[in-house]
């Protein structure tokens, strides 16, 4: 199951530290050598921010007013990222184009 491949980033040492959006990191997970997703509170732009990235490919940030919405979106985005990463590996020779289309669709789905 793709969901099981997420681990606390840096063994959880980043929790309660300052994140890339200037807020306090509440959740920070990684699929080693593939992707990372972080949830911050009280950042410089909004009360909550989610930053995610696929290493060597994309970085994407979203902002929220409500913690409940940010937490729900974090969970959805984490699942979508895991599914997107599977596209890269299962696509064969056409996987790269399919993967890039998937990245574009991810950003459109989670603006």
C-alpha cells in the first residue's frame, strides 16, 4: 500500500521547528528519495500552509485559514502524491509524459 511508505521526515526532528513558510511545523513526512509534504501553522502569509514536493521535479505550496481544512487537504494531497509517484514507475517508456501530465493535474486539483 502506497500510504504505508510515508515516514516522519528526519525522524520527526523537524516538528515544532520553523518551516519554509515561516510557520511552526505540525506534520512533516517523506517518501525517502521521492517526495515530502509539510504542514505549518502561523506562517508569514496565512494561518496554515502545506508545502509539498517531488524531488527533482516540482514544489507546490497551498495556504489555508482553517486548521481542519488544512489537515484534511494534507491527507488528500499525501494520498494523491503517492498515487502520482506510482504513475512514474508503472508507465514504462511513456511513463515520463504520463507522469508530467499527472504533476500538472495534481497542481490543478490542489491549487
